[in-house]
């Protein structure tokens, strides 16, 4: 089995819509119908639409996400990622 890492580049992201665009672009999931919100992200980590087909997903350039919802956006992403059963999720 090959170890696959997906890099989601968040550098320069200034809105939630831009974040979800980066996620969909970089994960390149074969599953259609990803909802581009926290519920959809949580579902994707359990294998639903938008699921990353990888052993690890690295969100890089996440300093730009600190401005979204006064830091709560990134905090919620981290909380949801913590519970991902099959994929290691990191934020750099």
C-alpha cells in the first residue's frame, strides 16, 4: 500500500468560500456533492462526499485562517480533524 499525502494550500485564503475552494481543489476527491461547510467536512472525514483519498492531509499556510471568525474557523477545523478515524490531519 502506498502512503499518500495531500497538501491543501491555505496561503492567501481570506474567506470561508476561498478555503472550501482550496479544499475541493487540492483534495481532488472522486466523490461529488461536497457541501462546503463544517458538516460536510465532518462527513468527508468519515468517508462521505469530499473524502480525501489519502493517509494524511496537511493544511499548509493556515496562518491566513486565523482571521476567519476571529480564529474560531481554524479551531473548529482542528476539532473536527481530531476525530478523523482513518486519515491523519495536520495544520501548519
